[in-house]
């Protein structure tokens, strides 16, 4: 991340890791133009978008950004910066993978192709900023706040979302009806969706001391739901490449997909994995997970969510390889794999890396409660299959001397789903561990799994695992 200027000045957010293009922007920027701040990954962009200390004229996103994907960054922008314009930056020959209607529904302002001089980027998202000193106007206005915004509490307040007035400086058409709150507590519409503030009108409001406008929360939530809908249905599209679908599915799991492709997994297997996880997401939506405090916290934890999606992808492929017969594998295996560590993330953060060598005896004892804690959390959710709950409780149970935990559950009584989720969890961690070392089918990785992981699992699971992920290596091994 490049922080070129100290807050609170407003900047352009560039979400891209193209060093040549970033150098070009730096060289083409005039001193009088707003500064930029760069995020090289989806996770960096999400952190910046969620941080209220940063203010942005506009958000430029390369759809190829990863960890997590560009679609995830767009969703984050919709959530945290609903009035800030979003522009897609495409490389030469790159396609967004999204249709015109989808882009409109994601409220993407425009698509541009690189390279484009810095001033052109500024004109796209901040034409008023080039001729109007908003910071000076706001500083003056705050010294003498207008009575136009009231402080009385209204029952309607829960229905509206405050948006900084400066976010409308782009001159873009608004995707929302825009309201102002008056002294009586009522909300009065100032702008119709599809229209944009005239510069003179916006300047007048800023000078009067109006620091916030308001949009209806329900409409913003519709845009967020559309992001989830789009992510969940990409796997069904026949007009997109496997790479685009794999990169976008569930806004997570890109590193796992890339690793599996390097392992030589077929497009059919990758397609199955993305479709499997998309089905898991639809099931989670049906569970109304966003309304449950525990699940909402888990889904908003980027590292937890990424690992859960990765584990779910692996479990889906393995389930298919083993030809395990069950009526709803995504609802049972997929949900268990996604939420297998939900109990862990209710414990202190120093336990999250699951490295017992760094823990005290007391910490180990606490850490080993997380499978049962996870089972308790899921058992409170309507619609979660009992086999899913059982698998979450048992995903650390191991065979032989390794034993695992919780104590009192013998591996002979471990469910196949619990064992399947357990080995998928282990493999997901090893993918991260070996990510920088592996460029193809890796005997080194397989040797590590044989030595450190396979002894804890049954022959059937190990056979299915080898067949699914290491068939070429196993033959040569």
C-alpha cells in the first residue's frame, strides 16, 4: 500500500498491482491534482474502504485483483462508500466478464482501458474538485453549522444511512434517492435516483454546513444482495471462462483454485468446485446467516472466510471423488467445511493460527474446545443438518496415536463427513504453507502430507484424496 498523502485529504483509490501502470500514473500527475492511494490486493482495498479516516473521490478497480477478487472489492465499496463512483481498469485484451446490465446493477460508473493519464482519471470521478476547494468550504461551514440538519431523534433514522456530502463531488449520477434530514427529524428528498447534483447546488449545501446526505438503507442492501447473487450464479454461466468463474466465486478461494490448477486438476473439476461452493453460499443465504451474530462475524472475517471457502472447495472435490452418496452434499459437507472453525473465531485471536507449539497449556486446553463450541453455535441455527453439526464437532478427531480432539470421541466413531472436512482443512493449510514453493505436481508436498497428515485418516479417505489431488504424482511416486 502506498500512502502518498496524510489524511484527511480526499484521494483516488487505485486497486491494481500493475507496477508499470502505477509508475505511469505517478509520472503523469500534476501537482495541483488530488493524490492517489494504491491497494495491491483485494484485502488492502477492503481495509481502506472500511477505514473512515480515508476519503476518496473515486475507486478504480482492476477486475483481476485477487485475495479477494474485484467483485469482492466492488461489494465492499457498495457497503462502505455507496456514493463514491467505481470505475473498472482493464488491461489490454482483458474482459470484465460482466454484461452491461450486471455492471449497471453493480453501479459501475465506467470501464476504461489502461494506460490513461492521471488527469483523465480525476476528470472521471472528481470534475468539481478541479475547480472547487471543497475542503476549504467544509472547514468554513463547520464553524457555523446550518440548522438545515436537525439533531432530534426520529423513528425513521433506522431506515436511512448517512453519506458524507463530499462523496457527491464526483458529479456522477446518483444510484439512490438522496435525502436531507431537517430539524423536525423528517427526511426530505433532494435528488432523484438517476440524477446528479448540479455543481452550484452542491456547493451551496456544502457552504451551508451540510456535512451529510442520506440514502435509504433498504436500497443499499438490494445492491449488496445483487453482489451475492452474482457471485453465487457465476458458476452457472456458459459464456465465461473457468478462470473468471473460479476467481469470482464467493469472492474468495482464488489461491486455492490457482494451486489446484497448477496441480493439474481438470477444468471440469475446477468447475465442479466453484459450482459446489456457489451452492453452499445459496444455502447459507437461506439460513439467514447475516442475521446471526456469530455467523455474521465469521463471514466478515476475511481470513476465516477465505479459509472456510478453500476448505469447502477441497471438500467438494473430494466428496465427488469418493462418490459419497447423500441427498444434499453441499448442504451437509459444504456448510460443515465452510463453518468448521466458527468456534475458533470466538476465542482469543492469539489462538487463531492453531499452532499449539506457541500456546501455553491453558491456551491449548481452551483452543481444543473450539470444535464443540462450533457445534453449539450451529445447533442454534434453524436449517443446519445434524450431520453438519456432527462433522464440525469431529473435524479434529484423528486415527491411531494422533487421537486429536475432543477427547472421548474415538476415530472409529467419527463420521465420514467429519473425516472428509478434517483432511480438507489440513490440505487447505498446506496449500498456504507450500504456495510459494509449488509450481506443479509436488512430490515434496505429497511427502509432507504422507508423513504429517495421512496417518490421522482412514485408508478410504486417503485413497480418495490421492485420486482427487495427486493422481499423477502418486503414479510416479
